[in-house]
C-alpha cells in the first residue's frame, strides 16, 4: 500500500466557528417537554451544547483517533477517508467495516484493536484482520461529495470494492457492517461474492428495503390490526415512533432539513442525539451508552466534515435509484454471511434471543442470505460494535471460522 498517511486535523478556525455558533444558539421557548415526549429534552441539550462550547476537548479526541493510520484517497471521483489498523498475526485477512447513520467511523473504535490483534486481547493470532474503517462517502471526513450527489448504498459497495481491490490491491477480503452499512455489505456479498471470504452484518434486511413509492412508511400503508395483544400493539407503536421520523424526513425532504442542520450545530446535535438516544439500549439514559465526550466526538466529526446534508441525502438516493439485482441466483447474497441481532430491536411478539433467531429463519428474509452463523443477544441496541463490542467480535470471528 503506497499511500501517505494523513492524520486527522480539524483547523482551529473550524473549531472557533463551531464554538461561536454554539454560544449564540437561539433557544426555543417551548415548554412542557421535560419528559422528552416532544423530542430532545431542553435541559439535556443545553447541558451538552454548553459543554461542547466551553468544556469539550476535541484535540484530545483527535489524538486518540490519530493513534491509528488515516488516509484520504479518490476512488472514481469519490473522496474516501479511511482509518486502518494493521493486522498482527500470521496471515491477517483484509476486513472493511461499514458504519451507518448517524454513525461515524469512530463507532467501530471499540472493536478495531481486538479484530486486528486478537492475541493481545486473549484470542488466537490466526483470527487477525487487517482492519479498514472508511467514512461512507458523504459521511464524516469522506467529503465534500460534490461530484457524486447520487451516492447510495449499492453505489458505495462499488466504491468499496474498488478501494479494497484496486487501491489497496487485495484479491480477496472480508466485509462487515451495521445499519445502512449492512446494506452496503450485503450488496458486496451479492455483486462481488467471488472476491469475499464472507460478510458479517448487524441486520438482515432485503436489499430492496428502500425500493417503492412509500419506502418511508414502515407499516406499508396499513393500520395497526385490531385485537392484538397489548404488548404487541405497544411494540409496534414504539418501533414506529423510533424509526418513522428520520425515514420520512430523509427520504422525502433531505435538503430542506439540511439548511437548518448545517447552519446550527445545536440543531444538528439535537437531530442526531434523538437517534442515539432512542436507538441505543440505554434505558432512557443515553450517556450510559455514550459518555458525554463520546457523543460530542461523533458530533464534531459530523460537523467538521460538513457531512450532515450529504449523509442524510443517502436515504433519498437509496429510493430514487432503486436497487436492482446483478444476477438471478439464490440466495441473493451468495457470500457466506453471519448475522448479529440485538434485544432492543426485537420485532413485535419476540422477547428472547432464541425467538429472534427462529423468527428470522422462518421469515422471507432468510432465503436472501447464505447465512452460516445467526446469533441474537438478549440486550444491546442499534450501535452493536459500540454497545456490545466483545459480543460483536466473537460473532464475527465465528462467522469466518465457519
């Protein structure tokens, strides 16, 4: 790999402007939201904004991030930043990790060392990976995406394949991902299976998930059926409350939302904080999963990269440019596939890890994947490698043993 390392460095003037904007936040006069029913509670947001402006130390976070190798490359006109942790073992396999939204590449930081150097973490050196962690195009520091405003998950898969084989020169590689990164990884397993050792994903959606005229509507336009058990009815309502808002806004009106979020760091923080809070298995206390400074590290990556608009537009592009198969074989995703499910995302009617596995295996999604390892955990939320790093590493290793 004849590339020159480029450590992350956010210019002082960007940080100064960020702090000035935070200090000049014009706060809403809304009241009656101490319980967070209407959105992020004002006291929580004010405390974070004040700390972001006058207490948080980005340079300390930057030093931790720069303990790893960082590179910036152009892949067919697409800017790509990636972090690398070289593998320490007899034959490390190249592994590319794909995050989602509102993730950053740093959400993988808790698993990178164990994957790259298993012997140092009580594992077998034969399980070592050479770990590549890019920022998705239009996310984090893979900006600006001026030449490719049409980027979506299956186009990102093409960029990743060229990065791994063309830029980095690997004949075969492994891939893993969560959230929309699981769709990117699934597309790799569909289109480029012959170049993959296998894949491991944090969900198992059909690659057609964003196709259709009402892709933003989780219910498919159907009302909640009458007569459901109360706990099932409540679970349906809770899941729709958790996911419907961002899907509708990002699919139907992303750039209009961007004008506000790209101008106000407090507003941007509120929008992503709501997702970090509701999607994580935090029991209502997001800082039990994301300590305050970690929340602001992820937020600063998004702000400093100027990526909030191009990242949320990916949703609209997933729908505007629908996924189409490149072959008609089954399973659609032919690469050997491992899957990790977590308790906080159990569908209605499922309450245990065993039920979650059985529900998936009996669903119409299971035939899509050449699944060799399906695991569910009783706890854990959407940000699996951050929330359950040890479990994620063990699940992924088991996939590649298979």
